[in-house]
C-alpha cells in the first residue's frame, strides 16, 4: 500500500520513457528503422542550423528528434477499452474518428495522444489505433474471426494487475512505473509464431491483409513507428538513392503548402512466420506488416480549410489512379508532384502562414513580441468595441506588437493513412467493398466519445489570445 506521502511518477514521464523504450525495441526488431532515424536526425540538424529561429517554434533538435507516432491494430472492443486504460496512464486520450472503409480496409481508428499544450510540448507521442470492423465482414468470415480473437489475451497478467493497481491508487511509484513500461511493451512486441494455421491465415488474407494481420497473431505488434522530419521530400529522395524501396508518393498536400501532415514510408518487410498446425508441427510462411514511415507536421487548419483540402485530395487521387494506369511507376513518381501541385494551385486559397491566418483557415498561437507589462504592452491599436478577440490579436500582429506562430497539426489524415496502408498490403490481399463510416459503433466499443480535434485546436488558439489581450489590458 502507498502512504499519503508517496510520490507518483507524472504521466508525461511514463509517456516519454515508454516512447523511448518502444523506439529501442523497434530499432532492434527492424534495423532499417534505425537507419531512418539517422537520416532524419542529420536532415533536421542541418535545417535547424540553417534556420535557428525554428527552434522557437519547434523546440530543440532533441525535442524534435524524440517525437514519434506509432500504429497498432486491435481486434475487439474489449482490447480497445483496455488499451485506452494503458494509454490513459501515459496521459494519452482518443482524438478524432477515422473511417478507412473508404479505402477498402475493414478498420476504423482513433489517435491516442496528449491533448494539453504543455503535455504536447513535453512529449507528443501518439498511437494511431485501428479496430477491426467485424460488421463489414461476411457472416462466415466474421464468425471465424471473432472465435479466433476470443482465444487470445494481448495483455500480460502482470499488466492487468498493474492497471487495477493504478485504478485504486491513481498513480505509480517509480518501481511500479518501470514495471508497467516493461509489461506494456510485451503487448507491442513482434511474435514470430502465429496464432493460427497457415491455411486459416491465407483464407483471411484473401479477404484482406489487415484482417489477417489483426486476427492471426498473438498481439497487435507495432506496425510502424514514425519520426518527425523537417524536410519530407528530401528524406523521400534520400531513401531512394540508398536503395530503400519507398511508396511512390509523399502523401498529403503539396511541398509548398504548409498545412496538416505529409508522410512517406518504406515498403513493408516480408518477414518469416511460423504457423502452428493441428498435429503440433509448424509450417513456414511469410507476412507483410511492418514498415517505416516518416512525417512532416505543419499548420492545423479550420474545418473550412479541411473541407477544401479533402475535396482537392479526392480529385488528386482520381487523377493519380488514372495516371497509374497510363505510365510505369518511374514516370508516375516524376509526374505525381506536378499533378498534386496543379490541382492545389487551382483550388487551395492560402500558401503561407500569413495567408492562412488572415483568411481564417489556420489555427495560431499569439505571443507578445515585447515584455507583457508596462507602457509598451499597453499601447495597443485602437479598434471598435465590437471587434472580436481574434480581430484584436490580428491588429496587434499587424502593428508589430505581437507575433503568430502556427498551431502544429497533431492528428492524422484518413486518406493518407489508407494510402500508406494500401501501399504496404500483401499482393494477395483482397479488399472490402463497403464504405460505411460508423463512429457510434467505434465509440460504443471504446466506451466513451472521441475528442474533437478542431475543438482542441480552437481552444489552444483562444487561450493564447486571452493571455495576449489580458497582458495588453494590464
């Protein structure tokens, strides 16, 4: 039992230590991931040397270098609810709903992440967490999948004991936190022996590769761990020159459009797996699941800007699909950036942070450029009484008394996620032909509503404006 004077380890410390431990584990399991980290660190260091002011906006090289997001796939609502407890101990909460059935994938998802600005600054570790859409499967496949998933427990007995302990005492001592990190890692570890026979695996694979990945293994092995880079197109080119097989496109908006999220990845590894058979023997086989991804995070945008983005990226994907049918992959890689840029130049109205802010298309932090007290801070531009707080803040920026820096987009893009997932599917994979977003099913499985990312970004901007104007009045 803990005493009233017991000191508990803060959730952000557990989150940072778990993220580092997972990165070390994944680096051992997938050596190519280690090469990516070295490439990313070199590029980030060079960019920060060339643009030292970026550190005020992004943080130090170590802070950027520690940033990661991971991705896992779960099979049941029980697994999702327990995983939410695990992430909750690390101060990570479900943000957003992502429907991947639009890309023929039998999953829907959320992102577990910190939500407060100071927590994001300490460590913004995120895990994109997908749940099997059993309702999209044919009845016979659904029954087989659910029966198989009922046979496994992806959490160790010790981890379940720790979850109960944390619930009772609302925290972990140093020793308990170390134990929790070790046990939680076991859930995400790669297992070379499958849960099912090879014939069952191949039957699930013919329905969809993600279905096989979720149902036929003992746990939700981490399928990628993603560092943040400051020049995604340079990383994409560098991997190519090193002979690392990448997806053809950098997913997301064009290079010069500073919004949302850009991603690329190397192709999934084809890894050796042992499948247990009824007679006690094992059959050899291979499975494609784990790949390397890199991301560039830029300005969070408003619902209006996001609506424009989604419309344009749908156009891009239609034309890109037609282009793929006309040319070989080498020509496609050359042509895709021009196609993407052309469509966005025609339709997206803002191509700089200043344009995003003035058109109300992006979210920003507002800061004083000078001390927040005294005559300098109080001599602000005169505006009509009915002017909104946002108008007053923008007037201070125009007068040179304040500055605005973009709120970083902390979430994901379902079309980009689906594009990368699809690019890394086994060539034998089938596809689900039913588009059926259903947030209520997901939230019922989770046991709570997901948080609205737009509301979080809006709150972050509003809080910075309130602080700015309060200092101005003072």
